[in-house]
């Protein structure tokens, strides 16, 4: 059968095995393998930081704190981005 009209083409799915805090996971996505590995390394680094500061913390709680810390980073970056966009728009209007 031919391609259906209006249906997006399927992208090649990437599968990569990564290690996060001694556990192995298969990540799947449309991003390049190097990008998926970089994400896993970033999460692993953040999780290790939390576990180093709180060695008695269980893995589940450490993973939750890691997720909250990464969410905090994201929200702060989003706020900075929004403020920069607002400044750029104000400069455009001023011209």
C-alpha cells in the first residue's frame, strides 16, 4: 500500500542501552543515539550528586529528588527564556 495522505512519515526509532546508577535501561526515541546517551549521563550525574549528599536515602526517593531538581532547573531556564523573549519583543516595538 502507498503512503496515506496527511499521515506523517514514521521516523527511524533509535534504541540505545544506557546505565543509570548501576541499572541498565533501553531508551527509545526519535533523537540521535548520542543525544539519548547524553540525557542518561546527565540524569546519572544528578542522581549521583543527590546520593552523595544523602547516602542513607533510598533510590526511589533519590530519583524523585533528582527529578524535582531537574524540573527546578527547567522552570528557571523557562522563566529566563520568557524574560529574554519579552525583552526582544519590547526592543522590536521600540524601533
